[in-house]
């Protein structure tokens, strides 16, 4: 795979959209802040530190994978990442929903970014992108590998930001028209879907 190939960018964008759908990645918090302040502008502004915290968490994981790729064999790195992804997915399914950090409605932008960083790290968001960028993690990392990863991360974060913005505005519109009672009847357990996605990514690395 060439650095910054269309396939890499499309996959990064798709995973960004998937991450944006997960309420734990930030849109539910943005909606709560917007409703608390009775302002859509507050909800939109809160998306910036949420996206930043997520991007930093993912960037650290990708940088670590690329660095390990320079010293470890490709097959060894792939299997190690596969085991880690499967293990993380199983842990998330078993008890990952417990002990989530709480942040008050009066938190500042820095606190919100820190919360997003912790949540993204705890959910293994960055690990989910490793299979996509693994072809770049060779024993002799190409000069453009880090640049390609940075571009993929930008596309990933942009897609996530767009999705959570749309969901946040939609949720606030629904609340303004009739409250959030629909959540009690239409809520989907995203934790199980997220865990399944982590495990699937891990299995993919063994295929």
C-alpha cells in the first residue's frame, strides 16, 4: 500500500464515522452541555476539544505502532496487535463499561479534551486504526509513513467531528420538539458493537 492511498484514507474516514456514532466518544456529552446551557453554540464548541482529545489519543497509538514497526518484524507486530485488539475487545465486553470518568457540566475546554483523551484511550479507539496502517509499519519505515499516518488521522478526526456534529444537532432538535424519551425505547447498546469491532479488527490481523 502506498502512503496516503485512497483505500487508507477511506478506511480512516469510515472508522472516524463509526467512532462518531458511539455516544461514549463525545456526542452525548456535547448534547448534555448544550441542553444544560440551552445553547446549540455551546454544543458545537464542545466538539472541538472532544475531537482534539480523541485525535491525540489515536495519534499516540499510531506513533507507537509505526515506531515498533521499525524494529519488529511485520508478522510479529501484526500478531501482537491482533492479540491486543482481541484482548481489549473481550475486556470491553466484560467490564469496560464500568468506572467511566465523570466530568461536570461546568468543565472547561481543557477538562473536556482530557476527558475525551481518557475515554478514547480506554475504549481502544487508536488500536482500531492499527490494522489499516499496518502495511506502513515495516522494518524499514518509509519516509512518508508518518506523513501518511498524519493525513489519515486528520481525515479520521474530520469524519468523526462531522458525524458527532450532525448527531448532536439532531438530538437537540428532537429534544426541543418532544424531549429525549425516544432514547428509552430506541437506544442501542453500542458497547457490544464496539467490543465486536475491536475483536473483528484483531481477528483480521490473523487472517
